C-alpha cells in the first residue's frame, strides 16, 4: 500500500459507471429497436468521481470565490473509433465529435454546461474500425447535492447523436470530520515532475485486465495519530457452469442465477491498516487481483478511528466481467455449448468426447462439414458475436432468450412494441405463415435488461424450421 501525498492528475476518474444510451424519455420503447439502432450511433462510456476541490481551484464568481463549491465532479468520456464516421483526406482519415454536458439540479434548472469538440486522425481504414479509443476528462465544481447530468454525443460527420441522462452526487467535503472521495480503478500509475498520472480502467476494460487492477482514493480531514483501516471485498451470486448447453427447443425460462440473485457471496477480501502521520489529506494507491468472470460487487470501506470514536465511508460498484475474448467465444467448450442450440444431443456428446481442445475443435469442424461448411459456420459465429454485442447484460448475450432467438432466426423482420417491457418479433416464412416470438421484461438492474420468452407462446414446429435451416447440407 502506498499512502504518499502528491499532486495527482488523472487521465480519468471512476466511481459510477454507465454507457451513453438513449434516455428513458426516448420515444422508442422496443428493446430490440433501441439496441440495434445504437450500433449505428456514436457510442461512449462515461464515469464520474466526486472528490474534494482544492483551495484556489474553486470557481470564481462576480462576488469572489464561492467557498460553497467544495466538491469537484470529474466526468470522463471514452469513445471508440469504430463507433464514429471518418472521411478520407489525402492519406489520412479524419473524424470529429462533440460532447455536450448539461448539469441540472433536481428542479431541472441548468447549473453548469459545457461543449467539447474532439478531432481524430487515423492513418488507415483499419484504424477507424479498430478498438482504439479517444478519451478526455471534464471537471465541474459544484455545491454539495444531487444533480442530473445530461451527456449528448454528436458525430459531426454524420450528424448522428446519442443522449444519456443519469443522477450524480457531489459529496459534502466542507465539514472538518473524516470523509473520503469515491474510488478510482486504474490500470497503471506514473510519476513525473507534475505529480502522479493515473490511467483509469473503464468497466469494459476490466474484462481485459491481465492480473491486477489499481485503486486510488483520497481520505480527508485526518489528524496525526488517526487509525485508518481499508477493506475491499468482491462478492458474487451463486455461480453457474460457464459453458452450460442450451437446447434446440424454444428457450423458455432460462433465468441464470447471476441475473436474479444478489451478489451476497464474498470470494475475495483484503484488509490493511495505517496510522496517519500528518494532518490533512492522504492519497492511497493499492493494487488488487482482477475480479473473476461473471457478475461482481466491488465494495470499498474506509474505517476511521480517533480517540475511540469510529466512522466509515462505503463505496460499491457492480459490474459484469466477461471473458477476455468477448464478444467472441471464450473457448471450444463455449462454442460447443452455443452449437447445442442447433445440434442433436448425440452430436453435442460427440463433440465433447475429445479429451483435448484440438480434438474437440476437429469434431466441431466435422459437424459443420455435414451442415453447410465453413461459410455457414462463419455465419453462425458472427450471429453469436452480434448477440453478445446486442443483448449482453448479467450474462453474455448468446445465453439469453433474445440472443438465442437472434442466433437461430436472425434479426426480426418486424417488431411490435406492446408498451414498456413487452414486444413481439416476427419472421416471415412465406405462404401467409410467420413465426412470432413474444418477449417480456423479466429483470432490469445495473447490468441492463433481461428479457424472457413468454412461456409456451411460440409455435415449436415453426421454430424447428429455423433450426433445420442451420442443419442443411
């Protein structure tokens, strides 16, 4: 543990995570329509951190520096190149986007606003469709309280835009009592003449972390001799087999346990203690193991003790961590599990009998040689990847009823919105026949929305026709 007190300038800040998406006020209520349209819109990740504003950094007003603005809200935005439009200019590809920030109080009065334009240059077309990201930090000085933050990202080339709204909290750091900032997850820290720079870690990047993650936090108003205990805990709901097979029949009532149960099982904890050597602020830098794949609740608790009187500060985030190969298969066993949606039981058993991964891979190839060859295999694999991108929430998208339907039947030809939480997908089979798949919202939480197929609502004969299409030679 490092408790050095140095200037820290952050390339980002983290505590509350989200993605840029249409607000709840959007007119389109069908989940599929919303998800598929987002793929064509500029997308971003956002997270925010509430920290204490330093003296001399508060916002000046016509009457002087406002001492009530003791909270600093750091909002960090990260945008992937592949979500933006680029135009070729000589030998380079150029693009740009604008992000508008609007901070409102709970009465909807505008408190702060800011427009930021970002210009991007790529050296090749491949770079424009890569996973490369552009990121920046926007800071607001606020009085303590709860606010609504609107973020609107506009692709300046196409004019496409996406809006996100969320609540943010500016903590009250004005008292002389012990208090702590939100914590920041970071990838690495570097020291130079300006202080310490932190490369933050977004939720989407947790899946690709190698072995460890960093955590930064500030503790305020300490006095020499105070005792501070730092506790970190990772918790998860009961786990299921990652490569659990699905079925050729209609996927009713899947309901993975990690989607419906709270993260109440602690699988990692860490404690450390230090005695404050000086008065004021202490900056804490620590590294911890990477959380396990699946849904995890990460809780950081700071316990403070002075003259026998205790206090504490708690921050919790919940995130879903996928295998590092996401949105593609995590391995051959998961590929076989996905294939069980179209393969017979004996075919799945045959693929699983290989003792080594290479043997199971050969058996997968043999299956596809009988059912359309490499072209159809690629089409199936692409459907799995698209299902992961569209429907992943508490589990990977290919494991959800919507994801399985998308893999088997493809994108719906028509979607009927039936009010919040209900929609029907339609597929034309010709001859005045159509497969209809009714969905209803089963769960909505911090990981997204989980839809299930209304039990016994699908024509199993027509469903089987779509399965048979994958099995043709």
